[in-house]
């Protein structure tokens, strides 16, 4: 009896063991996923001639993947910067900002960054590609028209006719006398005498900021009265043999009136209106001399009022929007033909900033005229920002050093690549509207003169040009019957550099 029970027990144990073995092992093998493997990348690994600027990167795997967000698993790039990665099904997406031409860029995805649904990590990936060669401007004129480099070299020194044609007010409606807009910020109507005085002092260029939206109808058509008034002031400058920069000014900026913003949503909404505006301006001025340059937009930035994002945007997509506006501006002006086919044009960085990121993020448009020699780059500089407060209105060696650093960056990103630079605005403006102006002491004005002297000596060294913002002649000092230089010692410090 014992032997029978033992035999039955052994038999049941054996069957149980076999059953467990048979039911588990094969299924475990079937349900275990191998590590995700890369199927393709865009750009392809080893690709050459990749566009500079914002480069969308994708890595496609052979199975659905999950992103592990941890400081341990950070994506790195050898040259440039990266957005945060995202995943969708089998694809990892990331945007690289690659500002440098002819540069090998290596992006490293560490093991553990990407896993499958069972937590099995994808192997590390090294994605390498090379950016395209720079399309450098021809330093000599091949089309009978002055190049941007030649124009920039000839237009210095410069001054801004500020708070005049760029002035606007929410209290002013559409269709008023042009003088109502021109004088609403306290400046008199500009006249020919003013421009003669500027030329006689030794200046060779005047930047004319113009705000257009209050003189555009709902369809985007500019009032002919306004266009003709702008032309009058432009001609005051050109008739003196000076260079003139004409722009689109407070249609950009931080205020709620700005209809041009550095984001792709605004670009999509404003693209047609922007193109129409520049088509009208370009057609009206197509027969003017080469000494008239067009500047596509002023300080275009993301955000409004308290959320205004100066220097650098919160979202790198704003750089993409700036590049789209720059490209559209150049293509629109060229399409109008006539003198505009080779007119020198100016594109501006995000918010006219000169941080390394904003300089690197600007993609200079490919010029439909056939070469790049008629394009220049603009930035603005009130540097060191707030020095009038920080250094108690004293221009120090540290201030000079900051300007030197700025020009070193401009040289790296643009000048060595053959593109001339215009500092479209500079001055003493600081926080809480503190500035050196007509009411400042002679000693303080001398400090402003030191700043202006340094700016223009550096411009002369690097073949750049700069335009002082307003304060040299302001208010009733501009009028013929009461004319005087508001800050003559500053003006003298500027023109002395070029004598």
C-alpha cells in the first residue's frame, strides 16, 4: 500500500513540475521585448550640407518608445543648443540650433534616455552631421550697385530721427493730418534745415524710424498722404548726400499695438499684411538712389507689455519666426524690381539683441538678387545696459570692455563671414527712463561723449556703422528758428572719430 501511494505522489509531482515548466518558459520568451533599435534618423547620420539655424531632428525606432526624464539621461550637442526632446509612438523629436557654417555637429543620446514599454533601454546613439558652407557676399560690386559693405562704410557716423515719424498714440484715429502723428511725442515737424545741420556737423547717415499701422486701412493699404510725407523726409536726407535707412518701427515691440511678433502664430496671421506693406513701400521708393536702404523690422520680440521677452525669447520657435519674417522681407522687396533688385537691405536679430544665442539663431536669407552682397545685419546696443545707474553716469573701463566683447561676437558671427553690421540704435538709456540728456550736467554729457566715442571707434575698426538714438538734437532745438545742438559735445565726440 505504501508503495502505491509513493508511486502516485511521485507521478503527481512530476506532472506538476512538467506543467509549470511547459506553461511559463515559452510565454516568457514570447513576451520579452528586445531593446529598441534605430531604424532611421533625420538628418541621416553623416549627412553633409545641413541648413544652419533651427534643425529638426528625428530618431525613429523599431517599436514604440518612452522618454525617461532624468538629469542622468541628458542629450548633449557639440556645437549649438537643443530643445527638450519629446517622443511620439516610435519617434523621438528634438530641435537643434546650429548657428555655425561648415561645422561638424555631434548629438549624443545616452543609453537609458529611451526605453520600450517593458523598460528595456535603447542603446546610446551618436548622431553626427555637417552644416552647409556659408554663402559669403562678394566684397566687390558685380552688378554696378554699391554693396552693403560699401554703403555701411560710407554712412558712418549716423543719427536717428526718433520720436517723429515713428510716434503713435491710441488717442489718434485714422485719417488725420500727418503732422498730428509726427508731433504727438513732442518733436516738431522735421524739415530740410534739420538735415542740412546734421550733414554740416559731419554725419553721413540718418535712420528714419516709421510706424505705419495708424495710417493703414483695414485692408492694409497705406494712406498716400502718409507715404508722401515719409518720402519728403527721406528726400531731406538724400538731398544732403547722406545715406538714409527707412524701416518698420513700432509696428513691432512690446506694446499692445504691435501686430508683428516673433512667434509662428503671428507670422501666419500677419504674413500677408507684412508682405503687402513692404510691397507698397518698395514700389513707392523703387526709383530712389542706392543711398536709401530698407530695414525690414525694428525690435520684433515675443510677448506683450509685462510679458515682453527682450534679449532672448522663452521659446526658441521665436527665432524661426524672425527668420521667416527676414526671408519674406528680402523676397518681397526684390520682387518689386527696379532699383530694389539690388537695393541694400537690412535684417535684424530677435529684438535687435546681440547675445550669442540671438546672433547664432539668425539665418541670413538667400538673396534672390543672385548674391549676398546687398544684405547687412542690424543689432541695437544700450550697453552696458543701465550703466547710467550702475556706474552713476560714469563711463568706465568695464563699460568699454563690454562694447569690445559685443563687437568680438559680431565679428565672429557676421563680419568674418562677409556681412557688415549696423548698430541701429545706441545711447545712454537705462532703467526708469534715466538717461543723459539736455538737462544733464556738462560732466555727464562728457561721459555720454566717451561712450559714443568708444562705439564709433569700434565701428570704424570693424567696418560697421552706428546711429545715435535721438538725444543729440531734441524738441524745439530741431526747429530752424531756434536750432541748436542739444548735446553738441556728444555729437562732436562722434564725428571726431571720422576726421
